[in-house]
C-alpha cells in the first residue's frame, strides 16, 4: 500500500501542473522593428514573433500556414500600417478567424497612426507604381518615430493587458529616457551628413532624409516598386554628371545589381543600410540599428 506521505507529495506535484498559468501576451509583429519595440516595452510579459525579417521586402510576404497559425493564436498584431502590409496581412486576419487582431480592435496596432506621415499623395493611381494612399510607410528610418510609436504602443499594451499596465508604463518610461539620450547622441555624430546628396534604390528613406538633412537627388527605381531598367539607370548616371552625389543608398533586401552598376560608373560608394533590426551584425536591437545606420552613412564621407 502506498505510503500516505508519498501519496500526498504526488497529489501536490500533479496539482501543481493543474494550477492556472499566467501566459505571456502573444504578439505577432509585422516587421522586426516593431517586434523589438514590443519586446522593449513588454519585457517578460510578452512573447513576440516577427512575421518578417530584415532580408525580406515587407511589401511582399507569403501568408504561409506557419504564419497563419501565429495569427490565429495572437493576442495582438503590431504593424507599420499605411497599407505597407496590404498584400498579406488582411489575408492572415481573414483566414485566422481571430477577432482580437481585426482592424478596429485593441489587439490591432498600427505604428503609422502615431506619426506625421510624409509623401502623402493627393491622388493614387497604380500607374505611378507602389504608392501608398496614407503616405510613405517606411517610418522606422527616423528614430523619433520609434519614440512616438512607443508611447502609443505602451498605452495599447496596457489596454489589452490591464493587469500589467503599470509594468508596461514603467518599461516605457525607462525606454523613453534611454531613447531620447540616444537620439541626441546620433544627431551629434551625424551632423556632418546634413546636406549630403544621395541616390536611393527605393524611396524608402524619406524619413531618414528628413531627420538627418540628406538630399535625395534621384531614385534607381523609375517608379516605386518597379526594379531599375537599363535606360533609367543611364538617365540617373547622366543626371549625376550635373548633380554629384556622395553615395547610393539601398536596403539590405534590395537587389544590388543596379546600385553596383551605377557606383562603378559614377565612382561613388554604395551604402547598404540595415533598414530594420537584424539587417546587419551590429543592428541586433533598436539602438544598434541606428548606431550602425549613422556609422555607415558617415563612412561615405571618407
């Protein structure tokens, strides 16, 4: 017959497994920068999964079954918005059947709603290329936008998970202080970049240009989202004879052939920017992302 004390221990042990657990808030981040921000604010109260990585074009993502499973179990989705994810996120929302993450619900967060959008078109025509009605969606290239999104996201986390509201607000306060100091440091080091002429591959850096005072002379894509043609590259090369630039800027996920062709003929460097968290060895988090971005841009002046 089982010893009474042993039986009691077994009951307690199995009972422990039956106790309710306080699961982390499941967050599906559309892009790595928002996943990193959600982790900064959510700490050990959240579990974050990134739908994309730095080497993917966020415009074009496949709604794979594995991603659908993440959407089905998510308590929140944290995305850029401004229709950056229009080609794949609505499919996930529809097929996941998860009411928490539908547009208009607290579990659906768009960072673009927290910032002042640039390049908002007066009209939208598909003949103009990949133009977004709400404005240029690549808001993460300006760290000041990250700060604005952080304030809004911390409030949304508190709304979705009120039991941990004080925790999220405390994390936001600590992050905001560090972030403000970091921006001042980046701006100090980036001062020599003001007024620097650049060529971009895709019109993805308008917020970066606005922040640091860079001057975009031309884009390699004849229209946003349309890959460079030989004829257009030749036109850009001719333009650079009249308007010299210091560098060609592209994201880590852009095809490098067009920029390399132009760099060789114009005798200027190509600066490959990480664009988001994970885009380079140094860009392991949000702070490293802008450390590396500023340093890479400064290298073009040498």
